[in-house]
């Protein structure tokens, strides 16, 4: 299990215990985190779970697939170097303590 801190655009912090293997999107939606819409339910086809990953953890997550990179081109909020889709990041113990920042808008 990993403790992941979701930080909403207004600064509200929500620390969640995320079960290994769960996507960050699943954890956020299951716990009512504002800022993750997840319209496609985790199919990597809507970009409404866009987030910014703590730079210190970028090397601890898998590189984005070509499909995810394509979807990141469609985000409403500014795309940054640390932009990812939360549905494509699976929790592992290596992510314990990670901060995930949510944009002001998803759609």
C-alpha cells in the first residue's frame, strides 16, 4: 500500500492509502476526490483524469504509452512535463509519499 497525497487546485490535500495495483484514478474516484472526472472510467480515452506528478517520483512510474501521450495532447488544463493521466499510473510501494497535483479543470 502507498500513501498518495492528492492536492486539489484550491490547495486542499487528501492523503489516501492506495492499494498496490490500483490506478491513481480509481483511488481518487473511490474516495470522492474533486478534480478527477474520469469520464471514460480508466480506458485512457478522455483525458479527464489529467494530473501533475511530483517531479521526485517521475522516474518511479512507467513511461507513458503512445496512447496516453496522444490523450495528453487533448487536456483542457495546461500540459506540463510532469503531466500524466491518473488512470495510467498504478500504485506501488515505490510511490509511497508521492504528491499528485490536480488542475483547475478537466473538461
